C-alpha cells in the first residue's frame, strides 16, 4: 500500500533516477486525484480508463471487460531520446492472462510489453512484435517497466527493462533492439489487454529526457 513513508521513499528513488541535466516531460502518480474519470492530460485511444482508489493507493485502472487492447496517450509529442517507466498490476484467471505495456513515439511507435501468455517481455512496433526475451511474470503483483530510446549514429537503440516492485532494475537491459529509422515525434502511451477478465492498474508514470 502507498503508506506516507512509502510515498517519500518512492519519491526519493524517482528523484535519484533523474540527473541534474534531465528534463521531466511527464509525471503522474495519481496520489492527489480522487476516484473518477481519466485525467485531462491523458487521451484515451480506446477503453474506459479511470482513476481508482483502493485504501491509500491511487492509480489508473482499466476494467476487465471488454476483452480487447486499449491505450491512452499522454505527455508532449517528442522525438528526443528519453526513458519512460511505470508500474503495472494484473492478474491471471485460470489459463487466461492480461498483457500490458508502455510506448514512445505515439500510437504506432515502439512499445515495451509484458506478454504473460507467451512468457515474454517484448518490443513492438505498433501492433507487431519485433523482439522478445523470456520473462517470468508474477500474477497479482506490481511490475515495473522501463523503455529507453537512445540515439546511435543515424538510428536508435531501444532498451527494455522489467522488474518486480520492491526489487531493483537490472543494469543491463533485458531486451535490446537497434533501429535504423529516424522516426517521427509522438506522445507516450500506456497499453492494456485484460484478456483474463480482470482489471489492469497503472501507476507512477514518469517520462524523462536527457
């Protein structure tokens, strides 16, 4: 739960991740928001996203139905190098699993996605998977995701990390992809597919640019 002491610890940890020269392009932890509609800084592409409250925890929630893929855009349109991260909560039901992720460069941009049904952490371009590695997701727990885009020569390097809440992100990315295309500016986004019929939660979103 988001106890006040936990608030302070998380805030200190997030602040430590931002260097002196870094720019925070977007940040939202929903702590100051009451249960209600999707905040105005988000644009739902599809899905009934809403702020929900469970005890002291405040987060964005996507209902467990209908069974489809839903997303919401936020932040500025940018083509700059940067890193986007957030926490995600989902649960399986029998042999049915949710998927969830975050992306940069707009709705058709690059997405880092946990695909429990495949046992994979994947990078997508739009709706097409282009890289993946084995990943052991734990149902009913919070999972952190971080997608970074770094400039390299005429192209980009994409790095994806995923780790359990309370653990530490690995120094090396779990999945890495080099792309030659320059690409166009776009907003950040979160994504969820509640194929298990249970809600997906999103929290502690932060997008920084060096």
